[in-house]
C-alpha cells in the first residue's frame, strides 16, 4: 500500500526510515513506554529498531499493517508512532500508538491517532477501528475517548506482561461513528 505523509496542525505522519533509529531506540526503549504497550519489548536495541523498520515496510507493502512515525513539524523530531493492524477481509483495523516520555502530555497521541483513524475510514475504506489499553493506562483511555471511540468492555486477564496477567479495556468505532463525531467536535 502506498502511503503519502499526512500532516496535522503540529505533526507529520510518515513511514519510518533508518535515519530514525538514533531517536527511536531511546524513545521507544524507555521502560515507561514498554510498560504501557502490548507489543514493545524492553530492553529495546538498535537491532530491534532495524527489524521493526524492515517489518513496517514489509507489512505496508502487503497491506497488513500501516505503522508510521510521528514527527513534530516545528523541529522535525521523532516523538512517537501510530499504526493500524489491518484485517482487510472484515474491513477493520486495530489502532495502536506510543509517545516518547519527553513528549507525554502534549496531545500528540490524540492528534496522530485522530488523523490515522480518519485516514483509515476515508482512504482505506475501513468499516471499524478498535483499540485497547491496559486498565491502569488512563492517558490512553483519554486519547481513545477524545478521538470518539466508545468503551466496549473489559477483557479480564487478557495479556501476560512481564509475568503478570493484565486486563484490557476495549474501545471501538464504526465509520458512521467517526462521521457523527467529526460533525459534533
């Protein structure tokens, strides 16, 4: 799948590049980031980053995932990532995102997630986009509510993270929800 960079008021969403590795490793490699995500390992190495970037290119090419870097337009700094795991057969995708600790609390996750959700519905023709977060990640809950997702329930002890079973809070929205949300915000 081709992907032209998306721009928001403060951000550019673009494919990851090998030149991102220097900034990517310390940001995504922070224990605080890994602790609040489902699929980011800790510790995170340069080799992990190289493998990750190669996988993002392969997954984008075969249409199974779209994972992009979140870049601050003001200084071209990498501050996080956002993506969609796509299930084309069912016209749905799982939204995921992360923000580096120095950039927490600035609304970048909300801005990036909203843009990618809009892209998923309008350009990719998705019918449903869903997301989840570990129960104690209240910041992520705020992001999902702000972009118009509805809380759909809890999966108890759904994932094993660092030796502990954790509950996941489930959120979702339909393309028609996104249309209604856009007209009321």
